[in-house]
C-alpha cells in the first residue's frame, strides 16, 4: 500500500507542480532550484529515516509517519491562498517542498 501511495503522490502532484509554481509567480530559475533541491533532501532524509526505523525496529510505523507528514506538508502548500494572501512566495514553497 505504501508503494502505491508513493507512486500515486508522485504521479498526481509531480505532473502539475511546475504549473502550480508558475501560477504562484516563480520564474524558471526558482522552479529549477525547488525541483533540484528535492532529490538532494530526499537523499539525506532517506538515510536519516532509515537510521531511525532501524534503531526503533518499527519500519512500517516510521514509513507511515513520514508519508503522513509529507502529505500534510503538501496540503499546506496552497495555504496562503486559503487564508486570503495573494500567492505563495519562493521561500515558503521551497521550505514546504524540501521539508
């Protein structure tokens, strides 16, 4: 189930992320920074969560927790629009996408 959710997440948001960034006012350079920072952070995060799951001996629980936090952060991405702000800023988008 986790692999299905991971693939679904990547295929649903990943396809339209660039359009969201353009709509938020980011230029191509900043979109490249956001998209380029994600694999680097994923590389480091995978190592940290791997160590955590090995030390706790709770691999499924850690994976579910990481997926839940990731989903919550992704849902927070359009939050400035929900509270009446004009659009998300580059630092806000970068922080959400690499968290």
